[in-house]
C-alpha cells in the first residue's frame, strides 16, 4: 500500500467522523432549542384552599391545549415510565398556562394519580404523570389516552357546580381501549 493510499484512507476517515459529528451536533441543537422553549407543568396544592389542586408552569414557554385527567383506581398505581398502562378518567381541557402562572382545579382528586397532556407553542407534545412515587415529564403524547379536544370546553367557561366530577367517571380509558368521547357534563 502506497503512502498516497494511506493518506486517502485517513482523509476518508476524517471526513466520516466530521459528518457524524455534524449530524450529532445538529440533533443536539434541535433538542436544546426545544427544551429552551419547553413549558414544564407541575402539580401542587393551594395552601389557602386545601381542596384545590394547583397546576403551575415552571418552564420557559406557554403550555397550550392542556388536558388534565385523573388516573388509577384503588390498588392501581401510576407508572412513571413511558406509555400508558393505567386507567385514566375525568379529562378536562384547561386554558393555556403562561410561564410562571398557576391554575387551580377546584375539586378533590378521585384516583391514585394525576396527568396532564399539553403542547408548546409549536405543537410539540408533553405529558406529566404524578403518582405515589413522584412526578415525571415525558415528551410525546402516547403516555396518556388521546382524548379528542373538539367539543371539550375550557374550565373557565363552566359554572363551579359543573366542575364536580361525575361519579360515572366520564371519558374513562383503560390501556388498549379507544377513549370514549371526552367530556359530557350533566345538563
């Protein structure tokens, strides 16, 4: 093998390493940009009103198309890993939540866990799952049922008496089932 062949092989290897580095850098920059504008919703309690649950956006971007749901049943814990393996029910469409803003949900939790599915301003999906063993934010929408938001009213349009969850657990969805129509409030 001549010295020019060795130089050609080394040049090809350098070009390949440079191309791989450029692709990886680009992918990482896409992830960094997305996380820089990512809304991050977390659950808490309103200290002044013990029965109210608070959702706060501690991220840097607005949370849009927010759907809150209750999850789990007696003896069924919420899995904080990817995918949904639990029963989810009582989905509610919350208004958009700006960075630093809190929204109260005025009823007690009926299930063993809590969930939120929302988008950022550009339509990327995120899910928050909270249960007995912590809280986790996941990217993508496959971690909660895909409730159809068409016809799902915002909480701010409802009277306070309509915010009491129906005991029939409307919108209930078990793993592997297609979600029922979202919210049907009693007349």
